[in-house]
C-alpha cells in the first residue's frame, strides 16, 4: 500500500520557508534554461516564416550568403526564362534580381550602432513576397532615392520613420513607408529601388542574388535541381526556406553556452534539493518509524520521499515558468550570416514550459534519491528512538 | 571576534553532510560565476597585453563586410606614430567540406613581410619566415590548427574562394606559435589579388596597424579616420581589443547575457546558503539559549552565526573559483577563445571578486536567522523543543 499523497503535500506546506527557498533556487535554474530555449525558438519561428516554400534563391557558386554573392545581369536573363516559374500580374515571370548591402543605424541601446541589411529590388520582388505588406506610407518609386523600412527597425529606431532620412552608400535616402513581413526576418531590412541602390553601389551589372517563384512546391524542388546542374549558368540554387533555416545556426553559440550554464546550475540545484530532503528525512525519523510500524513497506517510504522531492522541484519548475513568462514577446536582435541584425521575439511556448518542468522534476528526483533511500533503510527501532 | 573562530568552524562542520552539500552546491554555481566574471573582466575592464595595445584595426565605418580601397594603405602609413600597416582580408572560402565546422578555421590574406612585425608575439623559425615571404603561394598555420589537421611544413592546402572567388592551392611554409588560440591560417594577399578579375582588385576588408606607443592609440585612430572623413568609404579605426569586443557583440548582446546569467547564479547561491543557515539555526535555538545563559552577548551570537555562513560560502566560493579557472582554460582553448581578448587563467581581481561575493552572500543569507537568534530571550530559547 502506498502512503497518501496528501502526506507529502502537507509536509511541504508545514516547512514553507525551506520549501519556498529550495523551489526558488530550482526556479532560477529553470528560468535560465527557459530563457535560452525561448530565444532559440523565437529565432527559429522568425526564420521559418521568412522563407517562402515556392521561392528559389540563386547565389553564386560557393556563396553562403547574399552579401558575399555576385549574380550577373546576364545570368538573370537566362534564369528568368527557365520553365516552372510562375507568372505575375503583368504576365512576366515572377523573377527578381536583388542587390544586398549593409547600412548602419546609430542605436538607442548600442553606441557603435547596429547594422541592417539594405535590399535593392524591382517591383516583381515585392509582388513575389506574399507575406509582406505596407503598414504606413507608400512603396518607394522607381528611379527615386527612396526607401521603405521594415517594421522591426521602425519600432526600435526613432530616426527610421516616414519622412526622415537615412544614410547609406553615397548619400541620404528618404523613408517613404514602413512594411511588415508578418514576423519574418525581412522586417529587419531596408528596401529600395533596384536600379537606384545598385548604381549607388556601382554594381549595376553584378548584383547579389536572384529570386524566382515556382508554380508549386514540387516544381520549386525540380527548379533547384535543374539550376544546380546547369553548368553554363554556374550558380548555386536553393529553396529560400532552406536558406533561412540554415541561419538558425547563428543562435548556436548562445544555445550551447546557455545549455551548459543550465546544466551546471542544475547540478548545483540538485545538491540543494538533496540538502533539503536530507533535512526532511532527519526531522521525520520518528514519523518514518511510525509509518513502518503501521505496516507501510520500505518501498512505499522510498517512493513517498521521492514523490515529495519531485513535488518540491515541480513547484520550482512552475515558479521558473512564471519567472520566464514575462520574456514572452520581448523583442531582441541577433547577428545573422551577413553580420547585420535580425530582430525576433522570445517565444515561451507551452512545449518549452513543459520541458522546463520535466527538467526540474528530473533534477529534483536525482537530488531526492539518496535521502529517500536513507529513509527507507532506517531500522524501525532506531528510527523511533531518534529525534 | 576571531576568538570564536574555532567555535564557528566547529559549528560549521557539525552537520558534515549538510555542509558538504551546501559547499558543493555553492561551489558549482560559483564556478559559473567565476567564468562570467573573468570574461566580463577581460571584455570590458582589462588592460590589453603589451602587444595587443600597440595594434589598431581600420575597417569600413558601416561594416567590415563592406570593402575599403587598397589605396588607403599608403595614406595610413604616413600618419605620424604608425610603424607598420598590413592588409588583412578575411578570406572565407571552403576547405574540403564546409558542413564540418572543424573545416571553417579562420583564413586571412596578409602581407608576409609585415605580419611578424605587427604580431610581435608570434614565434616561428627564421628560415620558415623567409620561405613564407619568398613563396607567393605559401601560407603559414598556427600550432593549434597544425595539430588539429596534422599539418606539416610542405603540405598542400586546397581552398575554394567565396567572398574572393577563385581556386587556391597553398603550400604550408611554416607553423607559428601564439599565446592565444591559433586555429588560423595566413597567406600572401598578393596571391589573392593576382587571382582576381581586374575589376575586383584593390578591395580590402581591414588594415592591421602597429603604432609606436599605446597612449597614442586614440590620437592615431582619429587621425586615420579624419583622412577619409569626406571619402565615399569612411573608415573606423579602433584598438584591436575594442574591435574584438565589437565583433563578438554581433553574436548578440554579450553584456546582457553575462549580467543576466550572473544575477541568476548569485541569487541561486543566496537561496541555497540561506536555506542551509535557516535549517541550522532552527536546530540550535536551545543551544543559543545556553550560550546566552553562559554570558555570550547578542552581538557575539549574531557574529558567530554570520561567521558560520561566511565560512561555508567562502569555502564554496574558493572551490568554485578553482573549478572556474579550469573551465576558463577550456573556454580559452575553444574556437570561441580566438575572438576573445587574451586573458590569463588566474587573475587576482577576479579571484578577489569571487571571494568577496561569496562572503557577502554568506552574510546576507544568514542575516535573518542570525538576528532572530540574537534577539530571542533566554527563557524562550531554552523552552524550544525543536
């Protein structure tokens, strides 16, 4: 027969100071773990909505990012008329030739300024991106030194508003609008007219990349394969989705450092839990003896103390979730593969919280194992005589 | 106060298992804190090494992903206080298979005759240096990189360019030793320049500059940036150390990260220590009553309990610090360590900070139970049955 659950619960309530302090210690460990997981999950979700499964991105062979890639106008002419490319409103293939560079904005929170991706693109490039829409102002006009800025930039930088000017390349550009990419990484970009930007960079004939929309996902895959096999074109093609998925690796250093920190803290917390449980066993030696006299087996005593320890740490896990909750939705930024910033929000998902609670219960159970074994092994007579 | 030290230590060691577990718990948390403090110290507070203090880095003001012209070199060389300038192009490229992170070691195109002048701390035999300067397609690798791939002088390396296109075949002409992580390869920028199409020559990512005196760093940096203030490509010149910190900052907000984790760790230690002290004070209420009967003043009882907590947390802090030096050794040797300012494993300010934090946490954690114990009346204390 097992010892009633309420027995453990009441014990935790009776020693509330110790319970709360131990649980809070575990809660902090869990909160650190959750913060790291929420950061990585936020970045993943931003990047996963950034790539359209129908889009095929074309870079120069050997290039890993648009910034270091060179894509020639002559290559674009060949690319545009490949089969499998969807047609736009004007009956032309949905293909965009884009030039990418970097600009600097003096930051509110960083004195040396933050870097952002600047993209020069033709009207087809905007039409292709189905997740992008204008939230303020208007789109840039062709042939004008005008730009629109992503919402993530406009939200964080007071100088990046409609009507103001930003500086990159050879001079000032007027901001005429703000666009939103529905949570995608494009919200951290500045867009301008392809010809204006590329001539400013003196890269009219050698831009950065090409982007085409395939008619359907299967065609998109076939298009990638046929472009990569095309020796004459000499380009590297990939699904835009895969391109952004690869960028999750920019969170790898923080993720691995964070996990190591959480694990080391967990070892420390499990020692603390062990301490608390040893104290609980010592104080209740006579109770343990009484329970044994009443006929509870060694096994049920072991389980009872383990359950209590798991309960204690589970409480810590819950508190940890509560500590990490306010992080949800906070925007932060991380350097991407072009050394500019991608803004994203922390995502504290239910799944992450569950991971945190399981982590807490696991570390508490490990900490409770030895004290519980000690309690179970006590001789009835000596136990009754103690205390 | 120190009269009671033996008693304090005896009390601390009374419940051996509890003290051991507390010290272990504090020690483990403290080792994290030690690493964080050492890194924070190295990034934001430390003085650069004598060699590092003499080096400046010039790059495009916007980003080091945007080029500056090769023609800037001669102008920089003429700035008073500048001793030597070399082109330093981060080359990128692909060695074998870039999906294996091991193959993504740093590769820089530099000017061989100047490298060893600017990096005075690099050690390489004279004949290897000469061979490197003579062979335009030569390269040199750091000891760590050579050990990783079992490279030997005379081996060939094939690298496909990315930022700078082309197929490159290098011959290893030397292996150098560096006090820092040296998973790095240097080769002659001339080889790269000649391999590129006409319209892509003359592009530079960075200049490494050796100056005459560390105290002139600010003046020389400003003088260099002023040269190009009205050019299309404006420059940003900073010390090599500041550059390293700025580079790492691209990974994310390092400062916030360090401070956030340190705060969480400190608070955890506080809780662990407070819990132990509360448990131990609760057990000894009657004992406190006896001490008071014997004539111990409330003040000395307060001091004894605070002292006990400090003794335990300082022991934890000291052990934690010792573990942290070993962890730091691993961090420095990791690829990540190559970007960090050079730092020694043992640093007095870091050690003192760790011990001080441990002592402060010990005192804070036991303050409530200690006050309680010193204030209870003798009768109440003696009557306690707990």
